[in-house]
C-alpha cells in the first residue's frame, strides 16, 4: 500500500468530514510546486485559495518564521511586541489607512468590521444597525461573516445575525434604495472571489463610497482575497476612488501562516475601545514576523507589479482558450493574478478539477462554472503556460465527452 493510501484510510475514519478534499496527501512544496507523500509532483496555480502569495517554502519566509519561532512566538495583548508594531506601521504605509488590528483569519477580520460598524454608530448615539452586503459575496463562516455572505446555501440551517440585507453586486440603484439613516455600513469585495471571480463594474466602488458619504454610513472592503498584491496593486480599492473606512485582510497576508487584519481610518480609532473586541492570538509576534516577511519579499522581488504583468499574460492565454473552445468556455475575467475561466452553462467547474489534478495541475472552482486561477505571486510565465496548456487539453476532452 502506498503511503497516501494508508493516510487516506485513516483520514476517512478520523477527520471530521466537513470538507471534501481530493484524495491527495501533500507533504512539501517549493515555489509553485507541491509534492505528495509518495513524491508525485503537482503544479499549484491555486496557492491554497490565494494564500501562499510568496510560493511554498520561500527561503526568506521560512527563515523569518524559524528565526522568530526561536525568539518569541506569543505574549498576549496585555503587552506590545516589536514585530506587531512594525507590521502595523508597514501595512498602514502601503494602504494609506491609519490603524491596524490583528486576528487569525478572514472571517474574524470581517467579524471585526461588522462589530466596528455597529459600535461606531452606537457610540455616536445613532440607531444604525443595518449592513448592506451583496448576492454571491463571501465573507467567511462565523455567524456574523456568514450572515453577510450572499450565498443562501452557505447560510442554510444556521439562522443569521439580524439586520443584514443583500442586493445585486454592481447595482448602485438597488443599494441606494436601501440607504438611509438606519444603515451602519456597506461591505463589499473589490472582486467577488468565491462568487465567481467577478470584478466590480467600473465606477461601482466609487458609487458605493458616494452613497456612504451621503448617508453617513461606513464603506467596509473585504480584501481578504484581493489584498496584498493579488490584483497587481497592493489593495483592490487603490485606483478605484473608493477609499474604505475599514478593510479586512487575511489569506495572502501571512503567505500561509494564519493571520488576519482590520485596517481603519483614524476617525474610527475610538469605535472599539478597550474591552469591546479582541483575539488571543491577534498580532502575536510569530504571525506578525511571517506577514512582515511577506511584505518585504513582495517589495524586493517586485511581485506586485509582476502580478499585474503576469495577470495580463494569463488573461491572454485564457482568452485564447475561451476563443478556441467556445462550446465549453464562455469567457475569461478577473484582475491581476485572480482570474477565472468561465464555463458555459451546463458545465460544472468543480467536476473539471479532478481531471486537472490527474493532469498534474491544481486549481479551485469559484461559483458554479468558474475555474479560478490564484497562483503564488512568484509564478513564472512558463508555469502559467504549463497550467493553461493542461486546462486546454482537459477542456478539449470535456468538449468531446459532451458531444
Ligand atoms: C476566504 C475569504 C474569507 C474567509 O476567510 P477565512 O480565513 O477562511 O475565514 C472572507 N472573505 C473573502 C473575500 C474570502 O475570500
């Protein structure tokens, strides 16, 4: 029996089956490559859902984590730690925001946004509790984040935190119809990630900013997937005319080490005073050092501008697949290195993934019919070409079988 088979047998009995993983057991990676316990290689163009921004086992990321682990991993929020202070300053410098609060995941970062918005209104003696979110939005799996998530099947059977309404993504009129003195905030992704790699229509984010300004509500941006260089700029809101009041980060922030963050403007610095919110692990020195090393690798290797250039190359490659295989493909879309190949109605992206994995390439599905590319930002053009060639080959077979 292979090592994989033995582990998979244990997994089937002992892991809680809330996920449905492919039957592959990974043990190591390097750059955009992953290897299973039996030594087989895959090309990873998913990066663990846009997480491993500097690739697997980047030597400087590894060293930063190892060095910090040897010095100090945790102290609690009753004290400061050097790495965390420096990380806060570095994130604010890149984003133009003023304050940073840390946690360990994207859902937690969005819980913080949710609580921030309500508490800000409360502190000013206002009765604003309504949060406007969007259909197909994904904000995480905890109850507050789940309530803002716009896919009913994720919420089914769990109930919801009251006061969240969902409107169509891109529909400013629908948003404006809901605006009023009861609205605490609008929360939005600059590109809907899980919902299907759907970029905000031109002017939409700026329109939301305007609506918030007009009605005294906060604009909250969920940049858990789009932030940290993924779109070919540091943050998705940059160059959109929609500076947020607060923004959530996670995924690419730690490059694989769990960390999330909420960045806010100075005006919101008093909204969550001591005692109102926190997290045991938030901002611990180990997570902070991991994130600081991601920032410095992105800088020194020019990976944010590389994400833009490689994103354009990937877009061209996917565009030609879509053009050549019109019976299976509808279009390609996205920004930077968050891109989707949209399949025609009737095709299910999730069903294509095992065939791709058999061909040695890892992607994820977003929505029903989108093959999502979210490779490490260190990806080379030759690796993108290798991945797209495999996708093309698999989709040719899918087209044949559909005849
Ligand atoms: C993944 C994701 C989340 C949730 O992050 P977790 O770390 O899984 O809690 C929230 N928002 C967006 C946009 C995401 O892509």
